């Protein structure tokens, strides 16, 4: 079995039985799991007589099963206290693999796995529980099962360690895993520059991406590549402005594309927090048009979004308190160290494109923090991270050609830099 390496030691997590994952998502199951649940004898319980336990979904040529849901989009096995009945009656390992894996994300890195998290889980966003290093044995068991899993939860089939090539750098250039990790380490080094605020760290990462896209790496590898990146990092630090006011405000195109991407990230079309989509396609189209216009009230694309106007969400936020800033740093440290922003866990995006997609979440999160200010800090930051990360890498709309084009425009016109500087203020 391929090992797990580089656990995010700064990240804590334990299940606190909030039940949000049991009311917000479909739970896909394999045929083997379906047979195992059928053998548990639930049809003998009075409350399950005549109640379907599974639902078919997917196209006719590729039918799959998921756990059924009761009225209110609650998992059919969720009790009134928000606890899992399968877990209570038969133990943790009797639960479907998708339930046991959440909120972990196992990211293939050639000959090993790395661990990321879904910060949509409130406990993950708030860093509640034990250090992930204490869950090493559990994660190794999940990795072993992951390698045997024929259709992982989510939108893509897995590429297990040793089965896939590393993500390309920019769609044209490819390097081996060792060299890709050198680029990854260079980005992480920029993020560890504690003397800079997060906005400037992201601006330096974007400058690094632009410089590296202009170079060729077919002969520059290993030690020579490391030396090249050392020189580039020094140049990036010297040339990136230290004042956010030195950047022009985003233009109209940058703002429109920003709100379009934001709409995709905050939209929720299933679960108890389902937004205006439950009122029909016309209501959803109206809400999306309102997001593009950016005037009036923020449409409720999911239940629980801030009840405020776009004008209020545009006001300067200022520096975050230390605990909130640390939560945001921890979020990006986990994503960057795991490579969850590119390759098979992010719609097969190339390395630099995926990095820009992750960078775009920074102004989104800062934008939402303004609306959640009534919660106080660090809760406002935790909530904003949870909302934005829920669809990151999971909404199929983010993998479409249209969204890739929008991200390319933001990058090419350097509107992404302006958005980071504008909402970082």
C-alpha cells in the first residue's frame, strides 16, 4: 500500500456530531456497501418498513446508488439527535466509506498520498479536535480502502499513487514529481513569509506563476531548477509592491467575473441549506443575474448567507485579528501542502491554473467575512471559509471550459492581482 506523507500538523479535527454532513450531501455507496447495509436487517425495524434505503442516480449507462434521504434532505439513517444509526448499532466501520472519509481528502502524489480537508465541516474550519498526526493510523486505513474503491465520492474517479502522472505546469509543460514538488515548495516558502500579510503573499505567488510560465523547464531540473527558483523568489519579493494601495482597483470585467465565480462557490442546490434553486430554475437564473449586476441585496443562493447589500460587502475590512488570520493561513497551508488545488482533485487543472483558482478564494473569503461580521471573530472567518470551500473542487461548474476561460482572463489582465489587493484592504 502507498503510504501517507506530510500530514498537515497544524490542522486539528474530530467529529463533533453536528450532523451537517448528513443533511448537506448525498452519500454515494458501492454495490458491496449496499449489500452490507441490506444485510443489517433495517427492514425489520418498524420505522423502516416500506421506506427506501437507497436511490439510483446518474445516467442510464452508469447507474449508481446513494443513501436515501427523508423529508428535509436528512440522511435516512440520521436520528433525531443528529447521530448515525448505522454507527450506533454496528460501529464506525459499518458506515459507508464516504461517511468515514469525510472531511478528509486523500490526494495522490505519485508513490504516496497527502492529506487535505474539506473546510465545509465546521469543526475543520474552527480547528477543533485532535491533531491530525494522532489520526495517522485511521488515515492509513482509509488510504488502503481508497486504493480499492472503484468510484470515490465526488465528481472524478481516483488516480491512486503510481497510477497517474503529475499535473502539468501550465497545460504545455510537464515535469516529474520531484521537480513539481520544487515548484510547490517555492510557493509554500512565499506563504511562510510571516512579515507579509496574506494579500501580499498571494500577490507574490501570482508573480511567481507569471515568471515561471515564461520559462522552459525541459532541461532545467533538479539542483539547477532549485537554484533558478531561489533567484526568482528573491526577484519576486523585491518587485512586488508592499502597499496594496499601489494596485489599481479591479475593472468592471474583473468585478463581473469575480462575482460570477463567487456565485458558483456560494451556490447550494441540495441539502437543508439549499437556496433559491428550490423555487425553480427561473428564481435561480434571477439570483445569478443579480450576482452579476452586484446591486441590491445579496441573493440567498444558500440558506444562511449574510442578509446585507452588495454595497456593505464592498467596504474595507482591515486587518484580521490574530486568531482569524491564523485560521485563514492554516486553510491555505493545508491546500498548498496537499496539492488539492490541481490535478485529479481539482478537475485536472494544471499547477499554475489551479494555484490561481485557489488565489481567487482569498478575495471571496474576505468579501464574505464582511457580511458575517455580526458573528464576531474568529467565527466570521470560520464561516466564510466553510462557505467558500464547500464547492472548491466539488462543483462541476468550476471545471467547465467557461470557468477556465474566466480564470484565464482574470490572470491575463492581472485583474486577479487587483481583486486580491482590493479585498485585502
